[in-house]
C-alpha cells in the first residue's frame, strides 16, 4: 500500500466519482500485491495499467468503507465486491452506523470514564425515545401547553430531541445549545414555547437519565463518540491499527464529527480516498455539514471530474434553468425536452400524468423502469391514485421508501385486537368494529379445492370463512364488552345463528378456542410476554400454509421487531428503576396491561412504520415506474430517461420540509445570527442544488406537472411556475 496517499475526488452529479473511487482502490490493491484481477483490468486504474490477476493477500490492510446511507452502502458494496472478485475484506458502514458500533464495542471504556452502572447498552428506537422523553418531560410540556394551547405535544418533544441529535453530530456540547438557540432564534422564536435554558436542562436530564439505564439514542451516541471516545488514547490506538485505509463516498452528506474521525486516521498515516459533490448536500439540515467536510480536501490530492459518461439534460440548460426559476425577469425559451402538463384540479393532474405514462409505455416510447414521478411531498392520496391507475394497466410501480404506518395494515390491527382479548385490563382498547375486522382476517383460511374438470392435482385456495357481513353480526351479538375481560360468546348467542352457516360457525369457534387456550397458558405462566403471543397468533392464523404479500410480511416482521424491542426496553427500565432502599429485594412484575396498553397506543398513533430491508425488485417488478419525493429520489442516486416533476408549482420546491428544526444553527460555519434573509438564501441554494441534481439524473425528457389548485383548494404559485408557463404544453389526453 502506498503510504499516506490521499485522494479527493470532486465533481457534479453522475460524472463517475464512485467509479473513480473503486478504480483507485483497485490500483492500491494492485500496488500492494503486484497483481490485479481480470475484472479490474477491464476498468484500468486512474494512473497506471493493471496487471493480469489478483490473489488474496493477508498483508493487505483492512478497509473501512463509508457510504452516506444504508441503501447506497449496499450498492457500493456490491460494486466493490464485483471489482475485486470478493478477494478483499472490508468493513462497510454509514457514519452514524459506525458511531453506534464503536460506542457499543467500547462501551466498557465509556462506563469507566462516565462512572456508569456496568450493564450492556441498549439502543432506543425513535418511537421509544419519543415516548420515554415525553414521560420524563411531562411537567415542562404541560406548562408549555397550558400557556399556549395550540402546542402539539408530539411535535414539541420531537423538536427538542432533534436538537440533541444535531448537537451530537456537529460536535457541540449540550451546554451550548441554549446559547445557540438564543442567538439564532432570539425574540422571534415562535416554534419553541419553552425557555431556552429550560430546554438545555431538559436535554441534560434526558441524557443522564438514559445513561444511568444504559439506553442510547442517535443523539446521545454521537455525543458520546466525539466527546468521550474519539479522544481517548486507548481507543485511538485501536482505531488506527484496525483501519489504515479509508474509502468514503459522498462525504458531502456526512456530519461534522466524521471529519474529526477522518483527521485522526489521516494524522496516524492512513491512506484515504473521498468523493465529494459540491452541489450534493442532500442531507443538509439533517446533520450533514458539507462545507466543514470540504476542508479535508486541503490534505489530499484533488481530482476534478467533469465529463459525464451518459448525456443528460444538465448539458443543455444547467445553471441557466436555475437562474430562470429563481429570477423570472430573465427570459428563457425552454427546449422540447421540457414540457408541461397543466390542469385546473389536482385530480385531473393525477389522471393526466398517469395517462401520459400509460400512452408512452403502450406505444413503446419508454419502458416503465425508465420513468420516475418526483414530487416535493407525495401525500397518500397522490401515491394511491397513481399506483391504482398505473397498475390497472399492468404497469408496476415502485413507491420508493414508502413507510406505511404499521397500524394501516389490517393484519396488524387484528393482532392487536387479539392482545386485548387474551390479556386482562385492556377492554377499553377494543370495540365491535375491531372485533369484526379481526374475525375477517383470522377467519381467512386456505382449503383444498378439487376441480373436477382439471387434470392437475388439488390445490390450496383461500376461502373467506368469515365474510364481513357475518363478522359484523358476530361482533354485534356475540361480543361482550368489558373493561377488564372482554369476551367472545358462542355463536349460539346470536338468535339466528343458523344464518351463519357451518363454515363461519366452525371458524369462529376455532378463534374462541385458540383465545381461551392462550388465556389458560397465560394463567399458568406458560406465555412469557406478548411478543410470544403475537408470534403464536401469526404462526397459527397467518402463516399456516397461507401465502402473504411482501408488504404484509414486512409489516409482520416490523411488528415483531418493534414488540421485542419494546419489551426489552420495558424490562431494562423495570430492572434499573430500583431505588437504593429497594436493592436486594424482589419487586413484583408490573401488570401486563401496564406495558401492552401503551404499546398498542404507540402503534395506533402511527409512530411505527413498516420499513422493509432494502431489496432489489425481481421479475416484472423490476420494470416499474419509480414514485418518490425529491429527497428520496436524490438520496437513492437514481437516474431515469423520463422524469415527471409533480406539483411543479408547489411552494415546497423552495421551502421544503426536509430539514430539522434549527438545523442551520448547528453548522460549523454558522456566524451567530440567523435572519429571514439567511433563510431565503438557504432555500434558494437548496432549490439550485435540487434543479441541478434532477437535470443531471434525467437523460431525455422532463414533464412539469402542474394544477392551478392544490389539494386544499389553494392556488399554487410556487417558484417553478415560471418554468411551467414557459414549457411547451402537451395535448390533454
């Protein structure tokens, strides 16, 4: 390995920065081994020809590979593995993932430094963090709501917790947060109805409360890493020994403390290669500090890339389109590659956008996988309408990172209803409608169907043993509400039970028998907690020979993971919240309802979403139209031949909501004040980056989709309306 070789690869979107990064790594491997694989030789290193083959070598240093987010990491790993033919070991991660892993690995070191109780650390999910912080801060929150009734409790708690995360990622002590808020917001503050000093004390109390119980959040983890771990001599010794080689892709998306990490490694003699997009910064406002990271270029050999391997619309307009959008006094004739779809109502816009895609696909002008619909904020109605229209014409749609609330899945609601019937004390959380839905879901069986006219063997086909009408009758006549013990009564309780039919009565009785069995096992302490009950219900009713869609399986997986984590946290709190006088004594376990009730309410508040592990679509699903917000699309690093900019005249293109509260105050280059002029300038710079990025990711055509009226009936007169009016309108379908 060439000692102390540092490369800074900079360039705009899609100029080949990541490819250059991989080639640079292949060159380093070739220099260390004297040989390189045949695959590497097909993509020559940047400065020297590649030898013929690569053999694995134990003398090669271990590589630390960074990507901005998890999805990008998977893609980068695949490309690096292909380039090296899996003959080089490396550790791939994201900046935040690295901080979490290091804090967990060196937790005993932090225990000694902070004089904490010796126990394993436990990471809190965001929903658990929100719930526990709300409980801890309840007096302060109640006072704020009492003084200002319009305050939303959940949003207020989230804003305060986000301040801790921003400070941790920026390398700013908690003690400095009130001063930054005072200087940046001052008397104009209308979003934080709690005194800044109180906010600082709340955050310090929260962090100490969590550390005493071994609980870690994203914000606390980042703060622990830069403040206590990164500067520890013992940790630094381990760090530089483990990772003498660094590859970091898209460092314009990294937080400020990532620079501290890189500088430690560079000072120790590590070799490194970084890629940087001056017009990237997708995560600016979410903890990223691109200007601060850019200073690393002073310690590297700079490689500037400008030529794009694939033509894009950025080559035609680029900065000119940006100037025209921001300054409408400039006249610009847009080319035929930018056209407009204009309607009065948004419903018509949804229909015409979908029909334009359908017509083009059916005429074989473009394949679905080469089409993307992008909007600054896709609401559920727009997603549903576009997916429904396109799928009816056999055009698959991939809704990018569509995190539906778990409670929106009927199978999840049915399982929560089961909990209220098995465990005592939950009767107030269930009603007749929930019972009817549960019976329909759990009564859906698969039976062997023999087709006389078919030569094939008998097959399993789903049958609805309890249809919605019969489920409603059973819920009306056979459900006995009770605050402590709600019950399902026998089907014969219904005066006309003969109208139910044998199949429905049998399926209903099977549900009753199963619930009674679980109640009996619960009384005999054969069911440790509700997680086991949920798993049993899933195995018995939903996976017993049935096939579920991928989104349903993802929801069930997320439900079990959420429940498991929730009970782990509850157990940790029960064990930790023991006063000194109680030590050595046995405290009774809390009633099950005390844990299950808030768990159900947590899900019903839509605090948890189904977030399936990233997978690549296969078969026909791989040829799908992409549906995404601007932030999701730019984060995914995708490109398409055709782009549809939906809601093109929405004000959210300029003043989007993809930033945390008070985020500019935690940038290293912050001057100490934040005015309305600063906010306007930041919005314009953000719009500039968006327009340049989207143009670079469009290879052939951009459609500006605009409706005069938004969903709420208000007229849309956003910044991009100038572009819409100047573009060539297409003929209405």
